[in-house]
C-alpha cells in the first residue's frame, strides 16, 4: 500500500513536470518540443533531423511503389457499437476504389493464390511464387497444419487489431496515393463521438482535474503502460489534426474556387496552450512519442522486413523496392536512441499479464470503433493508421518465448515473427503519416515564428 502510494506520487510528479507552463511567446505550441521525448533517451531535435533529412524523403519514395500503395480494406462494415446515422456525403469524404485491372498481377492474385495453395495440399510450395512462400516465407507446406494452429493462436493472442476479413466481398483495394489524407469537413458530434469513445471508454485517462483523487486511490494508479496507451492514441489524434490542417481546403466565397494548403490559424487553434487548456504542446509531443514507438517496431522487425520479397509480380520492381526498403532500414538502425519497450508489462505491482491483455483488448476495440467513422476517407486512414500502430505493438510485444515453442521455430532464430502483406503495408503507411506530420510541424513552426 505504502509502496503503491509512493509510485502514485512519482507519476503525479511526472504528470506535473510534463505540463507545459511557458505560454508566452510565439513558440507556445512548440514549447514542449525543446526537451526529450518521454520514455526515450532522445530529444525532439534528434528526431526532427533523423526524420526530415533521412527518413521522410525515403519513405515518400517507398510509399509510391505498387507494393505499398494498394491497401485492401472493408469500408462497408456496420458500426458495432451504435447506430451511425451521419454519413458524410461531401465529395471530399469519398474514396475512389480501384478497378481490378489497375492492380499489379501479384497483388491481385494474392487471395486466389492463397486459396489455390490451400487446396493443393500435397504440392510443394514454390518459395517465390506460392502465396505462403511469398508472404510467410518461413512456412513450408509440411508445416502448414502446425502453421494453421499457430496462426489461430496468433490471431487470438497477438493481434492488436481486428484485421478485416480479407476474403469478404465488401473488401476492396484502394490506391492510397490517389486518396490523400487531408481536410474533409468531417467534424461535429459524429467525429467527437468517435474521439470521445476512444478516450473515455477505451483509454485509461484520469478524470479531468481529478489527479488528486487519482493518486489516492490505490487501484486506479495510472501506471506506465496506461500512460503509454493514452499517449499513443493522443499522438495519432495529433497526427490526423496536423494532416488536415496542413492540407486544408480554402474556398473563395465569390468564385467558389477551391485551393488546398496549410491553415496556420487552425493549427494554432488546435495546439496552442491558450485554446487547449494548456494541453496542446503535450499533444504535439505525444506525436513524437507515437513516432518513436513505430520507429522502434520497424527497427525490431528489420531482419524480417529485409527478407520480405515485396512481391508484385514484376521482378524489376520488386528488386528495386527491396533495395529502397533496405536503405531505409539501415538509416533507422543507425539511430541509437529508441523507445524502450522492455520497460513495459513487467512491473509486478500491476499484474502484467492481465495488463497486457487489457491493453490488447482496448486497442482492438479502438480498431472496431473505426467502423463507426462516418466519412469514408477518414475511415480509410483511421483504419490504416490504427492497423499500423497495432502491427507495431504486435511486433514489440509478441511473446517471443511462446514463439520459440512453436513447432515452426528453426533452431537458429527464435524471433519467428509473421506479418501479412496488409500489416506491412499498414505499418509503413502509418509510419509514413507520422513522418509527414513531423515534417509538417516543422513547416508550421517556421510559419508561426
Ligand atoms: C478516426 C478519425 C479520422 C479522421 N480523419 C479525418 C480526416 O482525414 N480529415 C478531416 O478533415 N477530418 C478527419 N477527422 C475529423 C477530425 O479528427 C476532427 O474531429 C475535426 O476536424 C474536428 O476537430 P475539433 O477541433 O472539433 O477537435 P477534435 O480533433 O475532434 O478533438 C475532440 C476533442 O479531443 C481533444 N483532443 C484533441 N486533440 C487531442 C490529442 N491530440 N490528444 C488528446 N486529446 C485531444 C480535445 O479536447 C478536443 O476538443 C477524423 C476523425 C476521426 C475520429
Ligand atoms: C469497446 O468500445 C465500446 C464503444 O466505445 C464500448 O461500449 C465497450 O464497452 C468497449 N469494450 C471494451 C472491452 O473496452
Ligand atoms: C516493372 O517495373 C519497372 C520499374 O520498377 C517498370 O519500369 C516496368 O515498366 C515494369 N514492367 C511491367 C511489365 O509493368
């Protein structure tokens, strides 16, 4: 009890010092960005230069390639929690879906190939052509039964997201490059209901101005994990706000002519301490935190990602993309200070296994809430970004010991991570969004100074 109380005090202290008091001057939105990113031994400045000079340009290049730009998604699922009656009908909310003929052969055939290799049980799976060989390369046909049961286990245990049923009739491919995330006009009660549900029901955020009650109630301690969870979601929220203010729609009231560009005033409204009860700067800092978590996940999965074939059916293209990814990954691994995920889920006070399960079920719930987003384009990017973050968490917290016990494990390598194409695509694109946000924040910063 006493110990717990001390820990509470410690976190209370952390919450206090994280609060940004400097409200004067033009730097106000950015005042939190002069320090280190929490739970990470690096400064915002380090992250800015890593991102803006090295990662951002490479990522832009990678995300244009066929392998990464086609995302299969089901935008027609019903909201499982409430009746969604406010569909956005504006054309800015609309998503253009791809025709079958626009897709590269390798991607188009993914599902049918998978079915095919399932039917032809006895056949040896060609490593380069078969679907299992293509995406889950370490699995041979002999191991398939074991794989299926392992996969079932994996689906049940380690996914932080509800993956759409890929074979569903209502799923279709979307070219992400043709559907940029930007201002859509989606706001008001429908959008707020989504954000509210995410924060109030799924996060472990303390009651507003109730920190004292919080620290006195032993079983409500906001432990590191819960604060991490809140930060991740808040960082994602800041990223979305940054994109929509960076590509804002301006309409000439006389000619109705539409132009797109940054809205500095709107950015300031969303992140200035004066208009956000002092929370804006910390929200921007949360974005850096989310960025570092995904960065760490990509770094951790680098050996796996380096072996991926990025198969689209065009050998020249696939080899090119593989090289681009390789260069990108080597830039990342040269960055020394990453988020330290080993600090999480190990505190014996808060039953770590239960906590991890909670963490997962809350995150999965957030991915389901995305089916309630009443604007197709927002739903598309919302799904993609939560799936990307979910993939990052899966990479970071997949129980390696359990995987070692899997019959598929080769003696040499215990880190038997398996990612589907959709997970890799989501992870890279989600990270691409955060990377773009950091780039945009620096643009806003120079405009506000
Ligand atoms: C999943 C999803 C995707 C969306 N995608 C788009 C899009 O692509 N384009 C588009 O134009 N609109 C999009 N929207 C809508 C957009 O996010 C805002 O809801 C809308 O612009 C209205 O903004 P707002 O100023 O009312 O505050 P909101 O962003 O709606 O925030 C609601 C409340 O949450 C709190 N809050 C705000 N930011 C944070 C943060 N970073 N951390 C913690 N708390 C915070 C504040 O108290 C705020 O009043 C999306 C919404 C959702 C739910
Ligand atoms: C999931 O979210 C919904 C909608 O916000 C909520 O009603 C439900 O209680 C949540 N469930 C869990 C397990 O968090
Ligand atoms: C294969 O990809 C390369 C670029 O990587 C492109 O120049 C070429 O046209 C593509 N070939 C086909 C058949 O699409």
